[in-house]
C-alpha cells in the first residue's frame, strides 16, 4: 500500500502542489480578511477615492462612497458650529460642514492634529473675500470629505421655529438658527457615556461595537435626534426592543436599541410614521441578547445609539454597512435637549415645545 501511494504521489506531484498552493492561498486570504476585521484594518482613503473615480469613469452603478471614518472631535464640531452661527447672525454664510471638510482634507481625516487656530485662519480667509472653492482647489480629497461629512451632519443645523411659551391660549413661537438635532436623552434626565465605538463584543460572535452606549435609568425618555420616518420597530436578538429612523434625505439611519421591557415605545409610534426632531420615541431599558422577545439579558440599563450612513440602497442591511462614531456628536447634541412632561394617568412622556423646521 505504501508503495502504491508513493508511486501515485510521484506521478501527480505537479497537480498536487498546484492544488495545495491554491488551498494555502485561499487560507491566507481568509486569515488576512479575518485579521483585518478584528484589528480594524481598512482600505486607505486613496484606494477608496480611486475606486469611486474608476467606477464613475466606467459608468457602472458603483460610484458611491463605500467607507467613511468620522474622526471629527468635539472641539472641532463645537468651533465650526460657533463660526457658522456667528456668521449667520452677521448676515453672512459659513457652512460648518464645509469648514470641517476643509480640515478633513488638510489632516487626511486625522483630527488628532486639530487646532482651533486652523479654523480661525480659515474663517479669516473667508472674511477677507476668499471662497471655499478657491481655498480647496488643490485639495485632492476635499470633495470626498464634504460628501462624507454632509452625510453625517446634514440636517442637524439650520433655521427653525420653536414654541417658547405654552401657558397661553396661543403658544408663542420664536425663530432661531442653530442646532436642530436633539440629544437622544430628554432634558433633566442624567446619563453617562464614554467613547466606546469599536470596543469588543462577544455575544453571538466576536465583533466590534458599532454604536455608542448612553448609561441611563430604565424608563428614561429617548428622543428622536432628527426628523424622519420610522423604518424599523420591534424585537431584534442583539438590540432587544429597538427603533430605526431614516432621515428625510435618506442618508442617515438612526438606530435606538435595548429599550424598556413591556412598554418600550412611545404611545402611538408605528412603522412608516413621521417623527420630528425632539419627539419622545421610546424609553431606556436593557432588553436584548436573546432570541426570545421581551427579555432583559443586558446587565446595565442603557441606550445603544447607532448611526448608519447610506449612499446607496444596496448598503442598507448588507455586509458593507457604514457605521460611524457618535461620541463626539452626542457631546455636541447635549447642548440641545428636548424638554418633556409626563401624563400621570398613562405614565407617558411627551415633548413640551413643538418645532417647525424652516431650512
């Protein structure tokens, strides 16, 4: 028997080596792919942009952004927003997203390099008559960052009307400019959080945490960050009771998970329903990590908040979803909270002041 095996190996050694090489190659690719996912390996920005340019030139329907890393820090967000609001008060225009996209191109997306002075210098150049188009002419990736950051921040700042006094027969309205987006936790309700995007999770399978957790007491009212349409509502094995809301421009999908057991959702909320920024949509809990509905398998009561960017519908619920870090944005939105009141008979919370978005 040994001689027969030896003879067969000698006759077919070339084909065997070829097959073995293919198998080893496949194993190596799988290993590298797995390692890349676990370690956070991603394609370079240059590769991403080149792929987009190539697909655009070929005319194929793949010319949309497939990867975004949102590393803009809270100080940069706050400074850009203040420059935008200040310019508006003076009758000028300084789009905070354009300012941040300029820095994104300048820093290569690495906001650990951020300095307030860089935004001050950019603002001064604009005040002195330079246009953003002129200032970004030689910036290779400015258009990429502008589209990516607009997808994250679009719809969060603008003009709006809000009720300021509801004690009269006819509520008083006031026109404002600034943050339209709201903190996901209602005013006067405490919460704690830290930057946990990318942290390891092991339930079900080893994976990265693609959201932001806000620790709050069970029953804390959860607020719609932005106006949009309820696209998902119900039980999910990982998120427990959860709500998915899509922005009106279709670019952002907000995911609110681990809602309260038994009464997770705001009264009357349903799929396809339109909600306004600042509305109460549900209540903090610790449901999830179970195939059985309505189970509290999460140890600590908290809101899991996620933001998926969608540049093409094929990215929704796929293996190529784009989730971004919401920690710095949550810090900014903490400046704008929705005040709520409680109806004792139903124990439901509702927003106190209505809002109408102008632009």
